[in-house]
């Protein structure tokens, strides 16, 4: 006849095996840890003129959640930021637990007619610093206003493919794709997207963000 100690020991072992089986049976979505995605940019990221619920980071988070992804999005957008201003605050704006970063900067540089090479240099340093943090990176391109002249537009628009190639990071060619110049999708200033415009941005960039997060999670999604 088994003594009480042996019986308890067998029950503990059995419980351990059951617990392990349940853990292994859990779906990848249940077992996956939450990823931290930082949206690092200017007013287009911050959501200038919009309720927080309509800002790009919030709507992007909702879109990802609707597809079953566990992601916490940090809104690191500051209205008025140029590429140089973004570089100046980068070290404290990106949390230590960040897994991935969307870099959306340059619109204010173009609107002010700043030297495209100056913007390139600042973004170059931003990407280098982010790579040193070992985070997945998606750079969102910007296009200069046509009234800046064809030479300026060509030079400015070209900095983003150059940066993506140099650093080996993903590129979303134009953050305002499908929204820029469409009055129905912009606020009265004709520059910042309204709530409907943000929805279009999120719908179009979503596949690129999902690829970014697969990279950040080691392709386990």
C-alpha cells in the first residue's frame, strides 16, 4: 500500500504535466507577449487638431487589435518637429522596452524649405541610433510640396529611399499616400488629415506595420 507522501508526490507530478500540456496547447496569440511599437514623428503622428481617439497611433492600435495582435503603441509625436528636433529628443523619447519604431519626420523641413541634405543627415543619425537599440524600423517617407520647385521636390523626396537602402530598413514611401491634396480627407489647413484621412493612412500603411512587427517578434506572428 502506498503511503501518503508517495500519493501526494504522484498528484503533484500529474498536475505539473497537466499544466505543461495546457501551456503547450495555448494558441500563439495567447502565448505571445505584447509588443511595444513607438510612433515617432511630428504633428501628423501626434494628431494635431484631432481628438486622441482619432490620432494615427490610436487608430493604428485599434486596427492591429482587430486582427488579434497584442501591441502597445506609444505616441511619440511632437507637433512642429523637424528632423533635427526629432534627433535632439530621440534618446529620451524612445522607451527602453521598445520593440519597433515608425519614423515619420520631414514634413516641416519641406514646408520650411530646409536643405534636403540637412534632413538626410538628421534622419541618418536617427536611424543609426535606433539600429543601435536593436529595434525593428519602418521609415515613412514624405513628399515636398510641388510649389517648392521640381529640383527641390526631386532632391527632398529622394532622401527616404536613400536612407532605407543605406540602413537596410523598411520604407513606406509616402505617409500621406491617398490623403494629401484631397480636401475631403484634410482639416481646413489643407495639411493635416482629419479623422477620415487618418483612417485612410492606417488602412494603407497597415500591411507594412504588420511586416514590421513580424520582424520585431522574430517572425512568430
